[in-house]
C-alpha cells in the first residue's frame, strides 16, 4: 500500500505523541503496517498490534500499528522479541 499514506499516519501519531522518534512501514498487500518507537511508554516485553479500519478518504485501507518502548524495540532488533507473523524486521522501511 502507499508509503505516503503510512508517512502521513506516522506524522499524525507523532503530533499526538511527540516522543515517537522512529517509525517503520511494512508493505503488506491491502493494509498498512506500522511500527512506532516511543519513549512515552514502558517496555512490556511483548508486541501487541492494534488494528484500525480504513478512514476514507484519507486512509483508504485498514492499518495496523505496533507501538513499542525503546527497550522492546532494541529487543526486536536483537532478535530477542518477535514481531507478529508477516512483519519482517529486515523489510521494514523507515518513515521517521
């Protein structure tokens, strides 16, 4: 799906949570998948995706957001914590 829609979503989320300092987009067919890293939440040791419906006309498809604390993101990068099926860390594209 469209990377520019993903970037717009991330910018909207960052406006709500200015402590988001990294964000990644995972191209996935008819959905937008995002991983956002913030210092505003505690590490929880698990990865929980949140699903949202399309919001026409600005967001033309459903999307999934994973919000991670800094330590949990480091664990994902080290291979100690796994992203959900379909999210491949090596294929994530940075959008923030």
